[in-house]
């Protein structure tokens, strides 16, 4: 195994950051420090930490590694609490777990630029399996640490550190840029992420923001395929869903990670007894999915008698007798006639009907809970820890304007299509 912390390029870091092909590095990017190129993958997984997928995305993860092609991206793969050495050790533990399913340990590791930022890419030479670390710091469970994704999105800090041998800093824009380039390069048939917002209860802040970054990247590239958002810590009190057969199949993978990371056994073996919390979560797999990828009809707001209408040329919610016919297409447009719904720059301003364009403000995704999410990142405000992704809602009052406020724990409007 190549330990990620030991991989360096013989050319200068400045040359790498300038484009990985600076003078003296060569056009074909030789050397052990340059990572393998990104490759198409049937499944793209975007998570915060190195074990999130093994705990919250089973058996889909196991199946993707065993029989498909998969690229997994770790957004918060740095570790500000225990330092870089711990973060790299965690990467090695995750690689060992992936090896146990893939049946290979022939890794090719190095650094690439994705969206202008350095990312650490490890890929099996003989299997279509990739692991990518963005190496940004973790901000703590509630996002309380000064350098956290929460404070980054709130606008309290301009950037957060990128850890590892290259270093640097990341902004909301640069993280989204990196994920957008990875999405474009991998062209996945399906995307798996953690819960998009706290609509199912509280979760690790890093889980929620890693998914938000992935969603904003999907809006950037107009990703039109399936998305599954997997719930995290809040599944503890739910009923067990993983069958005994699936549990026995996927448990060893997490055991391999645990042996290397927690020391419950020699690294390269699988612990038979898992961490108590991990075992509770592993047995309870809950997710919401992208639904209504292509739908036509009236769009009704649950719990009301209102539907999306057009009043005086402006999108509103009014009596369903006057409802407009809305078309949600595979590109994420919500079209009424020849115009499309678009969110504005501020979080609570009325939506506009504009000529249809492939922009984040015109990217809408309906999930299986009835939330209609908008791909435009919000303006930073205070207390975004559990409310930070914009969604479709109506302002107060009869004939209210449609808006796209931040949603999550405290705002959860549900909608449903009534077929034409």
C-alpha cells in the first residue's frame, strides 16, 4: 500500500498549484507525486469523513466496490483536532477497508488539481475504484470550531485550511468547483451523499455541509441523474432496516477500518466487535432520494389548498383552481410555459420567471419527502447550522409570492405534483 502522506511530486508545489504541468514537470506529468487521472465511475459518493460511507451507505457501497465502479470523495478529510498524522492514518484505514472488498491493494496515489485546488487521489490500478480527499478541516460535530464549513457558509470566515503536505485554503466556491470538476470527470450514473439538510433531525455538521457542497456542484453541472441522501446520527431511534444477510456481508468492511483506526485488531484484519454507536447506525439505513426527475402537472403545497400559479406575470401560490402547469425536466428546470422559475440572490426575495438557462438558480430537485431544493447557494447569515440549503416555499398570506429561503430543521415545506 502507498501511504498517502508519503506521496510527493519531484517538482515544486508551486508548479503543481500552477497547473501540474509547469516547466520542468513535463507534459505527461511523470513522477510519483502526480495522481492518476480521474476516470468515469458508475457511482459517485460524496461524504465528510473516511468512515461515513461504511456506516451510513450500506449495502450500496459494498455492492459498488465489489461489482461496479466507484469514486468516493471525502470533503472533511483533514483533522484539526488530532493533526495531519491522524488524518493520513485515517485515509490508510479507509483504503484497507476498500481493499477488503475490492480484492486489491495496488494503489496509485498522488495529487491533482480539481477546480483549481489540490486534491489527493488514490486509485486501484487493477480495479475501477478511486478515493479522493479534499483535505479540508473538520469543524466539529456542531460546527463549533473556528475553521468549520458552518462558519465558512455563514460568512464568518473567508476560508478554511487545507491540511496535508500541500496545504492551502478552501472557500465555498473552491470546494464547489472541485466537486463540479469531479462530477464532470466521473459522469456518474448515480450519486450518494449524506443528508442534505436537517429535515430528519440533527446530524454531524460536516455531514450536512459535505452534502450541500455536492448539491451546489450538481447544480453547477446540471446533474440530471439519481441522487440518494443518506441519514446519519439521527437514525439511532429508528427501526432496524438492514437484513441479517446484508449486515453480515458489510460488517467486515467496517471491521477492517476499525482495526486500523481504533486498534481493536491488527491492521489488515477485521474486528469482529464494532464500536457500539457504529453498530447501531450500521443496522439502520435510511435515505431520501431524488424523485420526479421528469414531471408535468400542477405543483401543490402540502397542508394548504394552494398551488403554483402565475399572477400578474409573477409566480405565486394561490387557489389550485387557477394552478399553472409546471414541467420539471431532467435538467432541473421548473418551467411554466416558455419561462423557468429562478431564485434571486438574496434568500427571501420573490422568485422570477425568466428565460430558461442552465444556471444554479434555475436548478430544482424534488426529493422523496416532497422537498423542492434549489441549487443556488444562499447568502451567509447567522445560525445556519441546521438550515443552509434553499428550497421552494411561499411567503405568508393569500396569493403569496414564491420564494427560495434557507430550509432544514426549522423550515420544511412539502410539495407534490398532481399529474396532468
